[in-house]
C-alpha cells in the first residue's frame, strides 16, 4: 500500500512539473499553497520531482520548505520566503534571490555561484561547503563577521 501511495505521489508530482506555470499556479491555489509560486518556475528534473514530492507530500511542513537537492538554477526568486528552508545540496547557480527571506536557511553544499542575494535577509544561515564564487551579497544582510570572512575567502562578493 505504501509503495502504491509513493508511486501515486511521484506520478502526481511529475504531472505537476509537466504543466505550464499558469496551470501549476492554479493547482497550487486549489491546494491553498499559491504563496509558494516558486514551484511554478522549477524545471522538470528528477531532483525536482523528489523535492516536490517532499513539499506536496508533507503539506503541514511547507512553511519551512525542504528543498534539499532542488534545481533552482537560473530562476528569479526575488522576495521568496525560504525561512528555515533546507537547501542542502540545492543548485541555485545564477539564481536571483533579491530581498528574499532566508532566515535560518541551510545552504550546506549548495551551489550559489553567480547568484544574487542582494538585500536578502541571511540571519542564522548555514554555509558549510557552499559554493559561493561570484555570489553577490550586500552589507548588513544579517551575516556575522565570521560568515562574511568565510564567504569572501570562498569567492563571494560582499
């Protein structure tokens, strides 16, 4: 039975990602999740099917999104709310997260090369082994002095 439920969830999430952005947004509205419109821009990849399965399969936890391994590369995610989001191993290369709420977000081993986090709120974030070469930050975004030094050493632009 559990295997069948997982198969159904996989199929539903694949079908969701096969839809165009407007169809996805309609589906999110029907589920009461329209504020998570970043899901309308995610490409159809195996990693994103798994991510959407975790997201939609556990709706009571969507407030703190589990985006481990998600492919969000090159997306415009300005103003997105990923507070307490787990972005471990996520691909955010070249993405724009201008003015995003990223409080307590975990970027362990995430790829943020050439991403733009200008104006993002970054208090209590985790950056262990994150790739940040060319990543754009702004002063006063909630990073500690230790984090700033760590990120600069790894190639971030502050």
